[in-house]
C-alpha cells in the first residue's frame, strides 16, 4: 500500500460518490498561481494555503509556483 488514505464514502449521495476527508497531514501539494491579475490570484493563493494549513499540511509540504 502507498500510505494513501481511502476516500470516505458519501452517505445518501449518488452511487459511487466519494468525499475526501479533512485531514491532510502527511500529504504534499503543489499550487500553480498566475502572475496575471495578481490582486485576485494573491488572495486566492492565501485562501488556499490557509485551508491547507488548517487541514494539517506542513509548510514544507507546499510547493507554490508562479506562472
């Protein structure tokens, strides 16, 4: 096994529907952010990082690339 957690099943949802958990500890993420319209993309980036950090992602497991 790769250490990945299986997705949680959705109760009462459509057949085959799954929902991820909110515990992201130990997972790694990459975020690509546009340089165009930085006033908006900077706020979107901050919100994405805030949500990931709240879910337990360590800063060292985040890679942010400006494109």
